């Protein structure tokens, strides 16, 4: 799969979904990502043309930081002290 790698994203594994809707992430991938038993993962959906085209997993504890990083400048720039524009 090395030939599919480019930039920040790459195909790391192909997994199957069982009849209960569960999937297993390969051990090597879990270790590299620092995912341990009991960790919470956020599923982020990407849409194109009104259809889901991609699903991304990220550790839930990282999600809050990403949202703050993205929204922080918007929130700081859009409000004056006291919450009024």
C-alpha cells in the first residue's frame, strides 16, 4: 500500500464490518495511533453531493482541541466583551 501514500493521508488497512456493525482496527495501526482498549473515537463524516463519501476516525480527546483550534479565532473575532457584537 506504500504506492497509495501521499501527503498526510494514506490507506492503512481494509477492514470488514460484521453483522453487528463492528469492525476491528489492526493491532499495528492501533499501536501507531496510540489507541487503547476503552478509548473513545469520534467518527467524522465527509459528504459530497449529499452523500457520505468518507469516514474519518479521531480520538475523542483530540476532537475537543481541534474544535477549539478551529472555532477559537471565529469566536474571539465575532464577539466583544460581554458577549455582544
